[in-house]
């Protein structure tokens, strides 16, 4: 129920943007850190994980107000840490279509928001290739 409530709050814009940005990284880490109860995509939808990821995806790709690149980098580091702790990482990282969509949006948005040759872009790309 908590995931669905968090998704509703983000989707409806009830949570102020700065607060949503603070919530972003821990929420992403929580969603990616475990498989749904049934271990399949249907369970992910049923327990609110996909809905929460969908709401967070909209937060990531919204151009104005934009999520700070440092927050995007924190999300990426959290996902990479989950993948490393899983060993193969494939089940947790690509366990549902929404997980793959979110990861793609995170990587694409991070590249767009960081200028060419900037120090932040270099750090983001190093995280991406980890």
C-alpha cells in the first residue's frame, strides 16, 4: 500500500518537487533491491512497484522542473550497487518491463542534462559503465 500511495502522491504532484527529488534515490533503491513477491511482472504490477517506477520515471524525464544530475547519479549508483550485490544482476535489474524503461530513462536523461565535456558528465558516464 505504501508504494501505491507514494506513486499517487508523485503522480498527482502533491509532493513538492524538491521533496520528490529527495525521495527519488531511496525509492528507486528499494524497488530495485528485491523481486516482487511472485517473482514475475504480474506480481510487480500487483504490489505497486511498477506504478511507483512509472511515477518516478515521469519525475526523471520531466524537463521543468528538472531533477538535478547529482540525484540522477545517486539513483544510478543505487541501481548499480543492487546489480553487483545480486551477482548476475539480471533478475533485479530487468525483472519487469517497467524496470528496464526506468533504467533507460535514467541513463538517457542523465546524458541529456549533463553538458559535453563537463566533469559531472564524466562521473555519470563512469557510473554508467561500472
